[in-house]
């Protein structure tokens, strides 16, 4: 017989902490524990809000630094005259069977 727990905590090295809560089983908790649980949920949501607000601010600052338009900037690139290339000698084809030459 397995007992269902209302709270499960897992730790995965390199990935972090996972907390699972089964809301249907929260009714078994004492009222003071439920009050703490609600306060903890609110703090978690406030933390996510702060994280998102910071990310939005960074995106807005980055958008102000990009010139209007599609973000492309026209630049003049100096081009210098290329030196003449040396021609390579063609290697002769290896000896092989003679190919027929033209019509007979």
C-alpha cells in the first residue's frame, strides 16, 4: 500500500530543487500551515514578478540603443587593391589508355 503525500521534494545535482504539491491533499493540513503555505506562494509569485520586471527593463534599455528601422547599420568598409595572383602550373594527367581522337 502506498501513501500519497501532499508534498514531495527532489534534489537533482546540477538542475536544482523540485517541490511538488498535491492541492487535493492540502485539506489535510492544519489551518496555520495553510496560512504559511499561501504566504509562501505569494512570495514566490512576487519573486517571479521581480525577475520578469528586471528582464523587461533590460529588453527596453537594449531596444533604446538600437537605431530605428530593422537594426541594420550601414558602414563603409575600406577595400585595398589585391595583389596579382600567381598562376599555378597545371599538372599533367597521369598516363592512361588513349582516348579516341575525333571522327575516323
